[in-house]
C-alpha cells in the first residue's frame, strides 16, 4: 500500500515538474536556466522598477513645458525610439538610447550625464519612454546620482512634432 502511494506521489511530482518546465520553455518571458541574456524590450525597466525601492513617480511634461527644460545646459535628452526613427528626425541635441540598448550603452548614458541635473526621455509615446526612464533613474541612483531629476515627454516625439518644437533630421553622433 505504501509503495503504491509513494509511486503515485512520485509520478505526480515528476509529471508536475515536467509540465511546469514545458510551460516555462514555451513562454517568451519564462525563467532562463542556462545563462543570463539581457532583455530586448522596454519592459525591462518595468521589472527593474518593481524590484527597486519605492520612488516618487516620474514627472511627465507636455512638450512645450519640456522644451523649456531642454534649453538648460544642465539637461541631457535621450531618444529611446528605434534607430530608423531617430535618423528620420529627433529632438535637437538628443542622444540615441533605444530601449533595447545593451548594458554598456545604458552605462554610457549615465556616464554622459556628468554633472547634469536633469534627464529628459522621450520615445514613440509616453509608456516606452517611461520604462527606459525608470531603468535609467535606477542606474543613476546606484551610481550615486539619486538627485537626478528624470522627466518624460508626454506623448513622445509625435507630440513634440505636433507642437512645432525644434527638431533635427538625419544621422546624429
């Protein structure tokens, strides 16, 4: 009797483990058991933000209000859109930092801040920029820059364009 129960329990345990591993393998966001691979979507910032200590929400500014902040020499602009869109046009002076950037590109963006006090992030819309801005704010805090003011342009580059604000076109260093 005991052997039968033990056999059934073992079968259930092994079957459940196999089913769990199968479902995990089928999910694109499943747990990786081999080696770490950096995330390739803007959702990475959402995960990092969820694990970080509670911080105040990011400031969202309409394009006209963001334009006044962008004129300050203490401000760095980051464009998180894909390279093709960045090359077609971007806010004057913005650095290209797509949401699928490597860790080294994100670290370079934090290093490029230098003594600047404000980081303005924009993308195709508000949400893609918000995810990257949260990630960059967390990285800046870990680098000793908890004082960094991070702003997201509400509505993204399209809203900036519709407001008739200054833009650049073509490749940007």
